């Protein structure tokens, strides 16, 4: 782990987290008011090394709990228990899951059911399941999607806060928003000081909670979760310029279609280019599905969504919207969400909202 001497930003890397890895950069320097609360003076290096160690363990603990709860690829997860429950049951999720469930409620409604966490069953039939077969079942098209009777979020899952009740096996996949939501929880943890993972995560992830007023709330940070990016540099004296981010071309990872500049907020991307596994009957198999028919969406090649920092869960929202753009027109999503976006359609044309924070190279 390396620390930048010029920006006083510590880098914490979690290469195996959530399948793609997460890199956290966070400012460790305390504010004057925070230093005045300390009765025992510490040198900068002593304070920084201690904070760095505490933060690394807190984030690691959060990610372990998160995957143990939500991963459909772990046989010991709560989601896996729901999939194995032949007669259904009542499943109590941690309090921090409430905001994630709220977001899926909103996306499911805004997309008319095209975004639905119950697509876990469809993904497995198409070859992207816990066994990683990467081979679609021969009869997959006849069974996938809500149109063929697959369980649905609002029709097959009864929700009471953070408790989900089912009448049969349900395979949930929170991939549309899940990684972004983990980023938001990490950010809340770091802003709160990051020492007691369970206590701090549940308090900060409470979807009824107001803005964090803790003395560390203005700590500069950048969290990169492989296509999902959360940035807060507004209060950093060492980085007065925005973070510049290249927007990867969906058909050539060595090229960019534009460069975004972010000071505060979340920028998330979705594309099948890095997660696809062959074809069946002329259909390209990838993870971005329309939950209504259970088939991979084919009208969009790549999408980016930007959500301002003021949103309750900016990275989860941007993550979900970047996926939703594959199956729902942006104007329909704007009726429910505040965001800016860009996307490349199947013909290679680039479309962008007026205030999307990027310089674009394609037209």
C-alpha cells in the first residue's frame, strides 16, 4: 500500500472485492477542529498510520459482511439460502439493506419491470450462475423472464422493511446497483471515522438518515469499483482540479469516447464488453438483461450515468441508472431520478444529456 506524500491521500486496495475489486483513496489529514479535540498530541505520521490501519480493517469487514449477505455466487450467503428455499420463507436482511431495496423498488417501477433483482434465475439459465458454466441451457429462451412466469420483485417477494418473504425459491441478483451501493456504504463508513463497521454502516446506511455532520464528513475521497466511481474532492486543498476520467469505447478498450471531469458525485458505466460469454441462436450472451423477457438487451452498446453527491445513495443510483438505460428511455427515468447521462446506441451513435459532465469525442 502506498500513500501520496503530496496529496496526503491513502490508497486502500481490495482486489477480490465484489468480483472486480475496489480501490479506495481517502484523505487522512484531520481538520484543525478535530486536532483540537485531541488531548494527546500525535505526529502526522503516527496519526496517519493508525487511521490507515483502522480504515483498511473497517472496509474489509464491511465487504465481508456485504458479500456474505448479497452474493449469489456464495453458497453461504442469505441470497443463496433464498434460492434453495423450496417452499420459500422469511429472510431477515441487515438494516443497511433498506436503502438498496428502496432503490430497486424505484427502478422496478420506473422501468415497468425491466429492472428486477429476480433475474438471478435468468442469468443462471444463460450460463452466468454460481457454477460459472458460461453455456446457456438449450431451452433457456422458453423459461427466462417475467413473461414466462419467472418470479418477480413485486409479484413474488413480499417486503417488510428489510425482511423479505417468499412462497418458493427466488434467485436474487443485485448486480444492477449492488456494487455502487457497496461504494456508498464504504464512503459513509469513512466519513464517520470507520472504526466500528457494524455500528457505523447500519447508522449511515439507514435510508431515513439525514446528511452526515460528523467532523470527518468533508474528508476527500475517491472510490473506484471497476466502472463505478464515487468522488468527493470539494474540500481538498491539495486537489483543486476535477478528477479526469476516460470513458472507454465499448468495442476498443484502448480508446475513449470522451473524458469526464468530476469534483463531487458518482459516475458509473455499464457495457457488455467486459462481461459476455458467447452467442446462442445469433444472440450475444451478456449480463445486462431486460427482466421482462429475460434476454440480454441489444439496443444500447454502452451507457454512463452521473448522479450528484446530494443524492441519498449517489453511486448505487448511478450504477442502477447506467444499467436501466439499456432497457428504459432516459426521459422515463428522469420522471423518478435526477441524473445526467450518455449512451451509445446499437448503431454506434453517441447521445448525451445537456449537462453530462464530459467532453465527448463521438457524435
